[in-house]
């Protein structure tokens, strides 16, 4: 019989539209996502199916939190994912914080440009399709004092009825390009009070 993992409110990290995220009580480098509202199951099943598709394709996981499988918890079925931490052990901070705060943008400007370019390159290389790309669903991970990367932690997969882009590289890359440009436009729109963002996005595009 599968072990029941007991989660408590002290394990709680955050919540999205459909799922709550908790620290894995037995592994500090993993988290457990659990559905908490109506409609969550369909969304979760779609995303997990896409994770399995990526696992079968043996992608690099350079820009995506790894998926480790389902578990049973006292809050219902959960799914175990990599918990993204900085080199000092703290949970990495969402990209949106670095873009809405002008001081942080200025401090990490060069690293953000490099990391955003690397994120797009990796998405295209591994043909990773996302529903949308949002800065709140991307963590800016500090691997060391000098080295950083962006990791997508949510909202991946393809909701198309016949997901041809999952299997045909040409269509995958076209879809990723469209989603990426919408993402960059959203960063400018959402951070209008930060005068550095338009310049940053311009550099990412060149």
C-alpha cells in the first residue's frame, strides 16, 4: 500500500489558480502540488501528461522544474516536483519581483538579459510548449553569486485539441515563438512603472 504523506499548514508555500504547493516533508529539494478547486483535475491531468511526454523525450530540464510522479496525501492526490532553491538554500524568487522593482532590475540587469535569452534558446532546443509564459511562474534562481538561470514552474503543455506541435518540430517552434513574443509584450505592459523594462526587452530581442 502506498504511503500516505501527511501535509500540514506549516508545509504550505503558495497557491496558484488550481493548486496549492507544499514542502515535501521528507525531502527539502522537492515540493508537492495538490488540487484545491473545481476544474483543477483537468488542468493537472493535461500538465502531467505533457511532463510525461517530455520525460519520454529525455529533455535537459535546464529551464523546467523536474516532475517526479504522483503521491497520496491527506489533502488528496498530489504530484511531486523539484523545489527550486538558490545556492544559499532559500527558495528562489519569481521573476516578476525582479522586473517590478527598478532597483532589482538595475542590480541584475545583465544577468536578466542573459537568462531570458537562455530561457528562449532552451525552450526552442527542447521544444517545450507552454500554455502562456508568465513572470510569476518563472523563478530567477541564483546558482552562485555570479551564475543565474530562469526556471519555469507552472503552466506548461498544450491545450490544442490535436496537439500536433507536441510532435512536429516546425509547429512547436512556431508556437513557442508566438508565445514568447506575447510574454515579452506582457512584461512591458505589466511593468510600465519601471523605465528599464523596455530597454531590457529590446536587448533580449537582439
